[in-house]
């Protein structure tokens, strides 16, 4: 199941992305969300509370924006520079998943849902 369609993305963002590129970027964004959430902690997306579904959708849309702004489909080949240093000055970009840029908004949207929890649950 896909988390967002182009209509949802267009409501979320004012960016214009052609259909083919949106399809690729949304699939990769969903892969990143799944990786960060442990495949939504083993729960089907449709089984999540509606408020959690909306947060996953927003996180996915934010990730599509990030990939698009970082070069679109070219941002997924891992050729982006993540940091640079000149003398004592250094600059590093945000986190990445398999060398792909990851939106910092993901943690904002999903942080309080528990979906980003990577620990061990003891029953």
C-alpha cells in the first residue's frame, strides 16, 4: 500500500513534480519511512490510528520534498557530498539513509508516535 498519492502531495506542498519522477521519489520515500520505523513496527499502515496515518503521510511527503530538492532521482545514487572542511571550518548536512538525504521533518512528524522506536520491547 502506498502512503501518499500525487494529489495528497500537491495539497501538502507547493512543489510541482512530474508524474514519473513523483512515482519514483514517493516509492523511495516510503522505503526510507519503512526503514526508519522498522516497517511501521510490524503494524499494517491501514491498522494505524488515523492520526498516525496522517503523520506517516506528512513524513512521506516531506521526504519526497527533500529528495526532490536534493536533486530528484539523482539524489538517490549516493553521489551527494554530505560535508566539507576548509581549515577549521566544517559543514555537514543532515542524516541520511543509505547515503540518501533524509528529511529532518520525519522525526518531527513521527517522533511522538513511537514508530521511530528502535529499542527492544520486553513482554
